[in-house]
């Protein structure tokens, strides 16, 4: 896989994740020093799922996030473009499907909430993916995007970038089933939107009341939004962006 830009090659990215699937969850936990579990828990809290609700987990990988969300009592469906990832999670007590975030195989307004954790930056067209999520979420439903972002303090940002480009690939070579994938993933993190820019993309993709909250000093940001009650699926409401 060449060094990443925001112009992804969907088939190549899916193949990369297929190859990384075997040790993907273990590698992520080691590389984040266990913080990935906290980030998933914060996402679940931000969604505020209730028993009986339906939630879509986009770019679900092996279904670790899907299973965690289902502990709320909601009916959670995970979808991912990588057959290798979905197959790796076949043992989990949740529904996982192979599918494309750019063309979700669900009816309009089928879910009460949707989330995408650490997957939006790997989608070839994030705006289309966000509009698709707006289409399948009912009016008044919720969105939470959990994604790597930009640390807010300069000294910490410098140390973090050094880790991304040096320490992370070295650790991945020791533990990952596809170490090259982590050079690609580090590149996508560096090229990704900062917090206000991503909020603007979400607000222009059919969502309103967009806000964000930094986790771990801004290494990760949780962006929250609501599907407008009066807007048609895929249309952009007037932007309403605020820092949470």
C-alpha cells in the first residue's frame, strides 16, 4: 500500500484490512496502551442507546465495537467492507454484514442511531458515507463519529507525531499480521481533518447540532450530531457547530 492520501483505493484498503484481521484487535490495544477500550466506552455513552432501539455500527471491523454497543440492550448491526474482518468476528453474538459505507444496504430511517469508530478516514468519500448514515437514521436520531484527530497542545502534538511515524510502525512490525497497514494508517491520521474541519463536513452532510469532545488530549475526538426532523435524507441543513 502506498503512502496514504485522502484519495483512497477502496479495494486495496479492504484487502489491507483482510490481511490485518487476524491480530487487528490485539494490535490496536497494544498500540493505544489500552485506550481503545476507553474510546469505545465513551462512544457508547455518547450514543445514549436504550433497550429496544436500533443502532448501525459502520466500519465495524471484527465487531468488537458492535458487541460493546449491544451491551446497552439496543439491537446493533455492524457493517464493514472487509470480508476478512467480518469473518473474524463471526463468533460474536451480534449481526455483522459485509457492505459498503457509501451504499448502505438498509431502508431509509431504519435506525435510531449510527456510529463509525476509526473508519471514516479510510472511506474514499466521507461526505457520501455521512449522507448515507443520515439516510438510514430516522429524523431526530443520533450520530457519533469516533476518530483520530489532532492533539490540541503543541508539545504533546509533536511527541504524538513522532510516535505515529516512528514508534507505531516499529511496534506493529512485532505484533501485527500486516505491519505495512500501520504505516498507511499513521499516514491517514496525519492527513485527516482537525476537529472544527470534520465538524463542518458532518454539518454539510445532512446532520445538525454538531459538537465535539476531545479524548486523550485530542488524539481522538468524538463528534456528535442529530438527524434533522425536517430535512430530506442526504440534504445539508444550516450548519450548527459547537465545541462540546
